[in-house]
């Protein structure tokens, strides 16, 4: 115990000598074993940027004498800023994915509405013609439903991808939050996720084919049916006159 107190006293003296020209607050240490220099038995509160590791004051004065060293709090502040920027990028990616998801939801509603309109119109038209064309009406209805299923299946697949990206981004954000709140500089530096900045670039799903004009998916069906109606009515009238 006396030996530890002696080391702490010497540590504070060296600390004041090295950092007397700038602010360098002392914080209460936890898990002293992982934060104590194995070479000198002193607390590590200096960060060697040359070797990218935490060292004690004696290491900074001797083994790392000519290296670029700063206080742990200064390095923490610098990496804290980078981490905040990384988190902001994740947050922006979440917003972008949420926007994509909303566009997909709107496209889904538009496709469904367009499909229902096309089916209703086809039924209305074929109800006005002879019973001999009822089979064609049923066939057209099935084709519309199949196209609807294809489009909705495509949209649902994109929705799942966007939701998964949102979940992944939120998970990455939650993994960063403990680092942003901890006051333990050494724990922060020793466990800093060095690869987090490389994973912030997210590509948006290509929604150009979906969101361009989803209401017009089945316009061509309605147009073809209208022309068919005109031809059928013309044939009917002409046949009636001949009869």
C-alpha cells in the first residue's frame, strides 16, 4: 500500500511537471491493472501517437522520448470529435433509408390502387360485351393480378433491404453510444472502434423505376381494353345491321 502511494505521489509530481503549461484534468481510475504501465508500474495517462498506444509519463519521457505524445484527454477529445462525425453520418444514412422506405410505401399504395382500378375497369368493360368474351375478361384480370404480384414482390424485397439497412445502422449507432458517454479515457482509447469510419458510406436503393410514376403501371391495360371495347361494339353493331 505504501509503495502504491509512493508511486502515486511520484506520478502526480511528474504529471504536474509535464503538463504544467496546459489544462490536463485528472479523473478517477477504474480497473487499475489494465491502465497501469507494466514496465514502470505507473498509471498510463499519455497517448503516443507515433506508436498508437497508451503509455505512462516515464515511458513518454524515456522509451517514447522523441515520439509525438499527447495527454490521454487530448487524444480522447480528438477521437471523440471523429466518433461524433461518424455517428452523424450513420444518422444521416438512417434518415436516407427511412426516406427510401416511405417512398416504397407510397409506391406500394399507388401500385395497389392502380391494380384495383385496372381490374374494376376490365370487369366493367367485359360486363358490357357478349358472354363469349367473358373468358378473355377473366384472363386479363389474372394477368393484372400477376403483374401486381410481381411489382409488389419487387417492392417488398426493396423494403426488406431498406429495413435491414436501417436496423444495421441503428445497431452500429448503439455500439458507438457507450464510447460517447464514457469518461474513462484509457478504456475509450484501448477499445476505440478504429474501423467505424470506414463503414459510414451507404448506397441508397435504386427507386427510379418504382417512384417515377407508379400510378401508370396499368394504364396500358386500360387503353388496350378501351380499344377492344370499341372494336367489339363496332362489330356487334355491324353484325346486328347485317342480321
